[in-house]
C-alpha cells in the first residue's frame, strides 16, 4: 500500500472573497434577493462560540472534573462528571447529559450508607439514548454489583436485566449503541455450579437482554470478550481472549455468528500476538489495531488496521522508525479513517507523531511542519461524513512537556490544516483545549480540555457563520437597489 507523507502548514482561515459584481449596459441593473443570499452564503466565515460543559457541583475549593464521551446530531452531549451535593460532599462519578445550557446529573441505582455511588456514560446515539452502567445498591444500601443502564434524555435511569445470576456480584455494562436503539456490551456469566466463566457479549433492545455467547473460549468454557462498536445493521465488533497464544483477537458478530480477526503476524504464534476492532460502519468496514512483527519475529508495536469480512485485514502502515506504531481512531460511513502514527529514533525514544488519514485506498500522514524542536505531536481523533479530519497538535519540548495545544481541522482535498483555536470568538476560559471527541452533522464540536483551575473539563464549540464585510456591503447595495426600483 502506497504511503505519502504530507507536510501541511498551519494556516489561519482565509476568507473567501465574494464574486466581483459584473458591469452591464442596463441603465437600471437589478440584483435579485435570491442571488444576494447565495452570494452571502458563499462568502461567510465560520467562527465558533465556546461553552464550558461545567460539572455536577464542586468541592470546597471550587474544583471538579468532567469529560465528554459523545455528541448527538441534535447537540446533546453525553458526559461523566464528579458529583457533589450542596455541602460539597463528594457523591462519586456520575453519568451526565449537557443540553447546550446545563449539565444534568443522570443519577445512579441507589447509594451506599455514605450516600456515594457511581455511574458511567459510555456512548450516545442520535436520538439522545445514552448507554453505560451504574453501581447498584438495595434499599438497605448493600452493594449488589455493577448493572448495565440506559438513559433517554432526562428520563430516570433504567436498569437493564442481567443475563445470568451467580453467587457473586452482578457485573454487566453497555459500551456502544446504534441509531436504532440497539446496544451492545458484556456481562459476567456463571456455570451451573455457580463458578464465573468470564464475560459474554450481550445485546440489548427495548430493555430486553440477549446473551450472544462468546467469540472464543478455552476447554473449560472460560472466556473474556468486550464489545466496542455496533452499526445500524446490528453487526458488533470488539475483542476477545485468544487462549492458544495468550493474546487477543478482534471479532465481528454478524448474522448470528462470530468471525475472528487475524493479526499482522503471519505465523500467529507469538505470545503477545493480538488484534482488536474498535468501530464498524454500516457498510461493514471496521477499524482497529494489530501487533506488528519484523522479519526476525520482534514485536515492533501496534499498527492501525482496516478490516472487512470479504477483504480481510489491511495494514494501514506507520511512519518509519525503530518502532513504527500507529492507531486508527475514527471511521466514517465512506470507509475513510483518521488516527495517528508515532515515530521512534534508533534508541527507542519518541521523536513525535503525525496524523493518519486513510482515503479508502492509500494511507497519508500529515503534520505541522516547522513547529517546535521536532518532538511535537499531531494526532487525528475524528473524521466527519465529508472526510474532514479533526484533531490536536501538541507543541512539546525536549523533556516531553506540552507547551501548547492547538485544535485543528484538516481538509484532505485542500491539504491544509486550519487552526480552530483562532476561530473562537472571545477566546475561552480554559487553560487549554486538549482533544476533540466528536463533531456532529451541524458542525458542533465536543471535546475535553483543562479549565482555569487546572482541572479536566469538557467543552462544546458551537459554529457561527458570519458574512464577510464585503458581502454585507453587497447586501446593502442590493437592498437599496430594490427600494429604488419599487419607488420608480
């Protein structure tokens, strides 16, 4: 597979000038309102308004943490936050939802005698359905284990029925959900004697849980599997233990059966030989990673992979170095992939990293050229439906300290990196914006940063389209022309 290194310079957004007005011989030129609106839309500059996600209360010093995990097309943000009561007593980490104005506590399934508990939001779909898990307690505040949960908007927390009962505590969690409301996760199961066998994959729809069994198991039926992604056709991807090598294999669950993903090691006998899948689109294209070995059998680290049931595993490559490593982070409906690759020197030290983009045929790497001292890091974390790549650039000194972080958008067609920080009206209240988690169909961006007190906190960037000054003048001229025409 061909590799191309792209050195794209950081550029402040360039305004697109409106089309020049054409002179005509007409003594009374008429500019239609529709034409003016088209010109105005073509000559708009995109900026963003910053919103801090906030937290569910604060400690006595006024500090707390929150983090974004997902974003719906309607602008709802799934998050997790430290929770405190009005007396600043810590209640635990709680799942939360942000509606564009307020961060709401999604609650837990009971609490301990100290009034503490924990819940976790893992994913959100475009209908606002959030899936995850919660610690569960009975009315006497006795811990019962971890239960899979769902939240629909601000409706009360819903406990998902477990698939198996045993002498130990319940342990079940949902990790992914599609736009049809079908979720997947894993659950601890027991044999007839009450001994734990490990984790099976589960599917939940309309609060009905189905045990999908295990992609692989040992002779004693022990297994350990985790679901990482589900598409709108119900295909599930994840990772399962390989009891022959001691490593792992990615898997696809499709049409009632499992298919294991091979690794990039041809022999497949290394003890740490592993693969995993993390996401799948509706076309059945999946991404993940696999350990890569050199010709001498030495493990040189994980490589990003692209996988289909029909085409098998494809190595997306990495930057050349002593240990060439890469990761696939985001996948869109067209099979385009975003991620990053880390480069190492001859001593095994980290040189830096570049963004990774797979266009469906070839892998391309891109970075900020002429920045810092060569130890800098560019990483892509999201790719939208149009193929625009989003991520973050860390300017790092020789000791590995991050000096600054810049969020970017890279358009592969223009081969240009755009500084998103420079587009935020009025700046932010944060010390830094550290990462982009998701971008929705409206162009809203959700991510995580460091607030003014140095605490991790989520944020949202809301897009605002502002007409160019020249366009505003054109609109004014057109309006005057229309008024003058009416007066005649």
